[in-house]
C-alpha cells in the first residue's frame, strides 16, 4: 500500500477549514477520487500484460472521508494478488540445485514455446487451421498449446527469483506531480466559488 499526502498547502487548508460550515463534511472525497482514478488508469497502462486481468483488476476504494481529510486506496483486487509478485519480484536470490522434475517441466515448456512459434508464427495458422494443427500433436502437447493460446499458466513457465516488473511505483512517480496540481486547482476553484457566492 502506498500513501500519498499533499504537502505545502497549509494556507489552502486553513481557508477550506474556515469554509467548513458551508461545505459537506466529505467535500474532499470527489477531489481525491479523481486523483485516485487517474492513478488507477496509469497503473493499468503500466501493468504487465498477458491476459489483461491484472490491468483490469486495479480498483479504487474510498476508505474514509471527513472534515479536512479523505483517503482512497488504489490496488489490485484480491483475485489479482499476483500483482504483488509483479511489483516486487519473487525469490530470495539463493541458488539451489534444480530438481529433475522441475528441469523436465522447464524443458517441456521450452519445447511447447518452440512448437507454438512454428505453428503460429512460421506457418501463420490461427482459428480452425490452428485447431487442426494441434490435433496432430500428442494429447498433452495439444493441451499445452491450447493453454498457451489462451494465455493460461503452463507448468515450467515460472522461474525462481523472478525479477520485479514494477508498475505501481512508477505510476506514482510519474503521475503524482500532475495529480497534486489537479488537486490544488480543484481546491482553489472550490475556494473561489465559495468566496464568489458570499
């Protein structure tokens, strides 16, 4: 979970607190929600893609709002828990001997990728032609080819000590100056409209 806090806006905050009687208790909620939605969209664009489930599973949750504060959480859904592994990587960095079963699965995975390249890339087969081509393969290999075509996990694919593929932290680094400016502009517009209504 990453926490973002607007700093250097003390005067703006004092003015808003002075206006609190004329505003709803959670007047900051829509402003914070707009910033959170911007951040969610950026995370979705930067998320590693295979099936698109991780990018589509990033949600905004408005946690709480009250007098002078509002909190929103931008994070993947529970179903996309693996986003944590994408963000921070896997493994401890230790090198351990690879078991024979693991070696065999990795070898089968590499062979399946080579077969897929031959069928899809070199021969350019898709749809019914692809289905006809994989029926000529063994039962297990045909099943693996279907899984690869659908973007599903195939045994032997995962490697230990997977490198991190961050998408949340870069989104915050990249978008935070724009979000901060948007929040400041909206708060200033709120103050101006309140003062003009006096």
